[in-house]
């Protein structure tokens, strides 16, 4: 049987949340808080941070594909730790797309500047960020260097959340997308962010999270006391 089209599935569009900021500025803490209550999550895990917070670890992409096929539309929160290169990232993206077509998921990709190119998204990552949203797949794209990663994650973002950055060129680049003065970005401290929701006409809003990473919970619906999710 041929895969159903997004129109046949009749799902609401997914969202692409792009999170940018320097190391230890709050990016991953923010993303962890965002998916805290989600039951179907697939993470490209750069440093094993998600495994440390209760996510099932996968270290083999072939085994991952089999695992996701067996899961079907069942819940699972999986963090993938494999050699960090473009080929493996493309295979991870293919797995995310296939699993998300079965039933909506959240796909979280860490440190995109290391596995994508500025001018063109790799094949399956490009399919995910351009077409996966139509299947109701939510994507969280995370990078320290917004100027060096696939430009689609900024150009197609539903929500852009910017934490403290180091390089003036990155600050100016992100300020342009947020439509704020660059001084508003340079003034951000640790845990502070500016967020713009492009689905509305609301100007960028400032927020703050605690940097301490949320504790894993045996109950995905249980709130974490150490980080509040970004406002919606």
C-alpha cells in the first residue's frame, strides 16, 4: 500500500522550533523542557545529554530502523548516539521521517552546524524540515553557529529562540531574523533568550530559564522543578 499523503492523514501541521546560542547558554535545557510531556521523541544526541535524562539509547542506525518499525505508533523517547557525520545524520533524518509519517513525533537535532551545510540541507534532513511538517512532525533544531548550519532552519522556522551568543556576526545574523536591534541580542545573559513566533504578528519576547538541567522523571507528564518551558 502506498504511503498516505498529508492531505489523506488530515493532520495539523507540525512546528519547527529553532534554538540558537553559545555553549552552556541554555539551549538543551530549553529543548528538554519543551518535550517534557511528549511521548514520541527521537533525538540526534550530540553528547549523550538526552540519554542522561532517561531517554532510551540507540547506538546503531540499522537497529534503530528496526526498532521504530516495530514500535509503529507506540510511544518511545529515543536518543541516538552514533559517529557524528553527515551520512549518519541523513540516516537518522530518514528514520525520523518514516516514524513521523506513521504517527506524529518530535524530532530533536543537536549541533546542526556540524552535520549540515549552509547552502543546502542534506537529502533526508531537507525532506524532514520541508515536508515533515506537513505530516504533523514537530522539529526542534539546535545550533551554536546559526551562520554555519542549514539556512532552512532559520528561513522555515515557526519559532526562533535565541540565547546568548559569542560571535558578533552570529548576533547580527539572528537579530535580523528576530527583527530586533542587535543590542537586544548582545545584552542576553546566561539563561536569557529572545523568542519570536512567526505564526503570529507578536514581536520577539524575552524570557529566562534556569540553566540547571531538568531531572529525568519516571512519569513523562510530571513537571520538572528545575526549568520552566518557554512561554506559549
